[in-house]
């Protein structure tokens, strides 16, 4: 009954989405509030039914009901409970159900918290959202239905891909989807605005919190995914420029550009056409990512199953939405009114430069992702575009962008004073140069560019600090005033500083890890000692252990430094009987922001191949994005974004003491 | 019946979600407007100014700009009061009442299986003791042996099961343990050798050969050891030795030994003429029926492994010939033809190998 109820709930959600995509539009045309409000209640009901459907699938997985094909194919009765739950989205059908659940969640959020929107805009946004939802409900029901049944249920399931039986899977896909799908809201806003024909500064403010939410989750989702690859795949790498990774990076780049251009639109009513286009492109790239990952065009850990009908279906959805929205854009863009003017050197100018660099970087990644696919399909010629390509193209673009980052927030709107800003950033520049000099003197080996890149990172961080110092008047004003000004500073300013500093932090981590990581690969016998980066790792022995649905071989290492014991590290190799495959569980030892990393290779008669890495400051790579996401959260909590129509009284009260 | 009741309830809830806003009289709605946003922006300018974040002239400029937007927005604000169109609301209600259940049933019926009950595992395990799968049992035995590794009988039971499940490396370990705790025996030694060569994809490795030789030292008549030593000789290219060993084995074999057919077909493969004429296809097909059972499955497993190995690395002409021969022996002429076509394709780039292959295939009667 659980299975069938979940199935039926999903079908009802489709029915509601169909109604939601027509009735509110009629209402908006007739200016009928009741018809427009249908969007709201159907969006909430849709969320309820998709929720029921999702919970049903989770329960089926938890109960190991192998009469459901999806459970049989991806679960095993002896899997730990956590992985039974995460296994729900560890497969194609379930992950698509999660996708629509999050889509419905965002629809529900707009329905419940969209009180500050004009009624007709909300009706349009929810209707567009329902078009997307209908397309994906149909996709799920027709080609990837998670509720299909098996008449004679097998006794035991086929288990989940062991690589996916990991805590990373519990967090990474939902985060990433919250990001991917979150951009559907800015897409819906853009299409709604085009349909209504009203696009102005207010629109940008209404969209901003939604874009920000999506961006925060996407940032965290990408960082999580990268960390998962780092410790689970056992190669010690954290980014492979793999098409699937690129698929998530592209919406992030476009979304970041959108976040910044929406700022110009909100403040100056300029860049309107461009912002609308970016909203459409960002979600299109999310859809493209879904297509690449789900259609089986690319084989990877993410492409759970390949089925040509699915690919064709998603391709249809892709063409329909991207083509439709772009033609609507082409039809309406010319009628948009010109907004505020600005000099090339100004905050707006800086944000345009930011957009330019981000979109070009995004185009580079798009090219690097699609070109090999196109070559393979058209010319039957296999090639791969990897790190060397991106080092030559993506890296310089980003270096340029980072160099400009500290200038942006300090330039004034409309026309700025570049010389003045440069003077104020002098201290940050000097800090960067000093670090370059120190790094140059201190380290040996590695690329000559590395110290420069570290200096750039320090410059970005110091620039973010300088911005805060300037705004609060620290140094030049008395402390009490500084405190007062710091409190008066909009949270979004704090958010900007944190997010920009996060970029610098991540850059330093990336450069240190790639330049100075040391590696030790050998076959070790018990009581052998490896010396890596000043650490002594002694292999104490090899043990066998039985896990819930796997057997594992554990190697025990005693780690010491200069004779002083630090900790025992236990990397292992797990073999899963049901799938007949094995995974390596790397052991990590964190020292500050640096890590020791051991992963096991093949075992031969009492000896085992090991790879030991020492990765200096590697954790900064992920602390950076976390800092960026934190900045996003600060910015989101800014009262400006929360202020809707009904709250002017509070704002006035706040004003009083300041005068 | 309850299922249909739940469906009906859900449908009613969905219809209600559409009807609810339609039924409410339209009053002044809580809704935002652009005017509110611009007023808010003005307030923000004041706040920034008083906090000293921007200077007075900048604030003035911004204020002028926002005021201009405010005026424009106020002018374009829809002046008309919200209308209510009864006709369209009725249409929407009809859509909800008729359309929603129609779509729901129309989509669900061909896809769903409303007659099928849930089968949660907990309920099924109570239902029958048979539900324990082989894998579960194996895991239980393994867990038991993990704690009592010296229990020889357990290893004895476990090892052949592991081998049948295809976990050859584990089977090798289990046979070794069985030897340690149950003591030496020719049978166990040759079983171990068999597991080792199965793990090596059907190749009798040096290690496996050592085990078979030890088995033969313990019991010169051990059939499995003799058979595999013959196979080792064949794989080394010493076909006459292989034929002699197998002939000797057949001579001593009881008439009803289940492995007789296997040895006979092997003998036929190496062209063990003399006492045994090469078997015609019909006899092999007949012997195939006789040899139903474990041995047959074993051969098939080895052939499959060989086929997969060749699929990955197609350079091995000898391997291809062995595969084609095996298919012929098993009476699967289609597969043999298929394999020889694959083989030609795999070595097409190398004229020397292609020549060897064609020659070999001709001797098998597949030339051309």
C-alpha cells in the first residue's frame, strides 16, 4: 500500500502541476485574485503530494520492500539504515524524485513567503515553475518511475554501488540539487517578468534572496562533492575537470555572475536585459548538467543507468525550456527601457567586468565539456580535455578576476575613483607582496608562479578586510564610533567581505596543495616505516574485519613525528560481495589545515601497496567555499531582503538613535 | 479496498486545494508592490547616510534616482480594482472536479499495480524459513568462522560454496584453512588447486600445479589432480603428455564416473587419436547430455571466463583457438562461429597472428 500510495501521490502532483500551469495565467490575464491564488494553494498541495511520494519511497527502502524494482536494484537488507535512506537518491529514479521534490519545495516556499510580491508576478512565477515541474513529473512517470513493481519479489536486493555507501552521499546530492533546482526560481522570475513585460529594479530585489539561497547551496554542494571525491575515490585528488563536475561548476559560475548583475539592476536599474539573460542561462546550464549526467552521454559514478529514451526525453525538455525562454527573451528584450547610466570606472563597471570574466570562464568550461563529447559523437575520435587545458584558459581568467575582486566593493556607484581605491588598497597589496617574498625565500621547488598565486590570495583576503576597515572607519575613528558603524553596516557588506575572503582562502589552499604535496608510493610489509614530509608512518599490521554488508582489510599505521607518537591511522579496503566490487577507505590525519592521507592498493602475500600523501593546507580548499556560503547566509539575513511591504514601522524606529 | 479509499481521500484533498482559493471572496490581498520596494530603498539611503556610510551628495543623487523610479511605479500601478470572473472560476472548478481525477486515473492505471501488496522484508522473514538466501547463510558461517577460525569442519563446508558463488580468492583462503585444520588429503589439495586455477581464469598456474602434484603424491589415482595436471600439460603445449595422462585416467576410471565425459571430450580436444578416435559432433552432443551437473557447469564457467578475458585482450591466438574448440566441444556451433569471427577481428592488425589463427581454425574445421 505504501508503494502504490506513493505512486498515486506522484500522479496527483502531476495533475496539480498541470492545473497550476494554466489557471493562474488565466487569472493574471483577467486580473482575478481568486484564480491567481490557485497558484499558491496548488503549489503547496503539490509540495505535500511530492513529499508523500518521497517519504513513501524512503519507507520502502527502509523496509527493504523488494517488490519495488527500484529497491531491489539499489538496496540490500543488510545495509546500514543510514545508507538505506541515502540509497533512495543514490540511483537514477530516486534522485529524479528528489529533484522534483526540491522543485516543489521551492514552489512551496515562493507560495508561502512570497507575500512581498505583486499578486500577478507571483501567479506567473508559480505557473512557470509548474511548467518545469509538469515536464519532470512526466519524465519520471514515463521513463524513470521509482514505483514500478515486481510481481514475484526476489529475496535479496542487488545492493548499492559501494562507492556511494558513504556519508558524503547523504549530504552532497541534496545540497547540490537545492542549488541546481533553486536557480529554477530565478528562471521562473525571468520568464514571468518577460511575460508580464515589467522588468525593473524592484524585480531584482525580489529575485535576489532566491538566487542567493540557490547559490549558497550550490557552493556547499560542489565543495561537499569535491571533498567526497577526495577521501572516497582514494586518489587524493579533489577536482578532476570531469564533465560531471563541470556540469555543476557552470551553473555556479553563471549564478555568481547573476548574483552580481542583479545587484546593479537593483541599485541602478541598469543591466536589465543582461540579468534576465543570465537568469535564463543559469537554469539552462543546470538543465544541461542534468541532461549530461542523467542521459548516459557521460559514464561516471553519477550516471547510474543509461537508457536512450531518458536521454531523448531530457533533451526534449532541454530544448523546450531553453529554446522557449530564449525566444521569449528575443521577442521582448528590445522593448525593455534603458536604465541608469554609469562611467566605466565605477561599481557598476567593476561588476560588469566580473560578469564578463565569469561568463567567459563559464564558456571555457562549457567548451571543455562539450567539445570532447562532440568530437566523439561526430568524428568518432576519443579525446579528453583535462587540467592542462583549464590551467591555460580558466586559471588566467580567474587570476584576473581575483585581482579585480578587492577593487569592486570599494568603488563608488555611478563613477568611481580608481586612484583613491588603489591608495586605500595599498596596505593589502603590500601584504600580498610581502607574502610572495617570504614564500619565495622559504620554500624550495614547485612552480615559480605558486608564490605569486599565494600573494594574490593574501591580497584578496586583505582587500576584503580593508573594505571592512574602511567602512567601519577602524584606525581613523574612535572605537565607540567604529563599533556603532560596524553595527550599522548592512549585513550584505559583511557577507561580501566574507565571500570574497573565502575566494582568497580557497586559492591559497589550491596552490599549496597542488604545488607542495608530497607523495610516497610503495609496497609495505608489517613493521616497515615510511617517511613522508617529516612524519614517520609505521605499518603495524594487517587485519580482516566483517562489516554489515562487506568484508574489510584494515592496515594499522602508527604515525609519529620526531619520535613522538601522534595517532593511529587505519585505512582499509572493503569488498562487497553482492556487487562483487571493492572500495578503498582512505585514512586522513588532520594537522591544522594540512592532512596526511593514506590509501591502500592491492595486497600480496603479507604485503600491501600503499599511497601516502602529505597535503599542506589542503583543507583551505573547502574552508574557502564554506566561508563563501557563510557570507551568502549573512547577506541573506540582511534586513533589506526581508523587508516586504508590511514592515516600514520597524525600520523607522531603528533610524531614530542614529540621528 | 483500503487502498482505493486512500486514493479517493488524496484525490479529494487535491481537488480541495484547487477549489479553496476559488471559494473565497476576493478581498484586498496582502501583496507587495514596486512602490513598497522603492520606499524601502529610500529608507535605506537615509540609514546609510546617518551611519556615515555614504556622503550627502551621493545620497542626494541616489534619492533623486529612486524617487524617479517611485513615481514611475506609482503611475503604472494597476488602478483597476481586482475583478472577479465567475465564468472562469466555474471553469477552473470543473477542471479540478473532472480533470484532476481523470488525469490521475488515466496516468496511474497503466503504470501502477494496485493489486500488489507491499512485501516488507520483516514480514517475509517471518513467513518462511526458506527466505534466508545463500549469501546470508554464507555470511553467517563466515562470521562464525571469524570467531572460531580453528573449526576445520566449517571451512570444509564453506570452501565449495564460495567456489560456486564465484568468490574464488576467498575459496582459496578457505581451502587453505581447511587443509591447516583438517589435515592433509589428496582431495583437499586438488580442490585447492582447482580454486587457484579458477581464480586465475581457468589457467593452471605454477602454484595450482604444485597443489595437484602434492595431491598426486598423496594419492596417485586422484582423478581431479590427474585431470588438471593433464590440462596443465595441454596449456603448456605438451599435447601428447596431456593425452597420455587423460588416457591413463580413463583407463582406471570406473565406468559410471560422472567426470568421464569431461575427460573424453578433453582428450578429443588435444587430438588424442590412437585408442580414441576424434569424436564427431553428434557424440559430443550426446556426451554433453551425459555430463550434466557440476563438471559441466565448471567447464562452462571456465569458458565464460576465457571469453571475457579475450574480450579485454584479444592478442592471444592460442586463447581464441581454445575458446572456439571449447564451444565446438559443447556443441555450440553458433558461438564457435561467432568467436572465430571475433578472433579474426581482434588480430586483424597483425598478419602473422592472423595466419596462425586461420591455420588453427582450419584444423578445427572452421577454416575458410
